[in-house]
C-alpha cells in the first residue's frame, strides 16, 4: 500500500508547479496533505474575506527555480535585471555530475531579479531568478 511520504509530496508539488496548478491535495488512507501556491485570501471567523473585492489583481513574478542540485551556470550572455526573455529561452543551467540541465523560461517577460551568481552551488527548488510576465 502507498504511503504519504516526503518523496510523494515532493513529486506532487513539482508536477503541479510544472503544469500550472495552484493547489495540491493528497489523501492516502487516513493521511492528508494540502498546499496552495501564490497569494491566498483567507476568511476570518465571520466568513468575510480579508481581501477587498474591488482589489486589482497584481501581476506576480514567475520564479524560476533550480531543477536539481548542482552548480549554476548563467546563459551566454548572462541575464541582468531589465533584460527581456521569451518563453522557452534558456536562462541558465545547473551542472550536476558533469551533466548540464538547461533551465528554460516558462513565460515571456522582463527579468526582475537575479538571485544566483555564476558557479554558485544550488539546491533543488532554490530561487534562481524572477520574471515579470508581459
């Protein structure tokens, strides 16, 4: 029988993120797990949302994360804040065990932050840069 272990949760979260889902709910036997990506408006005890209904939804940056553990190598030429990227553009790669894993931008937009230096060691899921979608 399947267990609700860390590997299963990690896989579900990564799959949801890759396919653009904003929430994940897992249930294995009596064990349950739920998570949501992005900003969430919570209701107080009276059931009234803390976020006003007339609020204009803000465009949120898309964070590009390391797909594995290794050393970050920027694209050639390296991206800087303010540079434009298109969907599918390689923004860098992670070198692990001598193999390069290219990292492609999931959206077109403008680079707002670069959070990783060249040849810096990175962990799985570590923030590398952020892009504001067009």
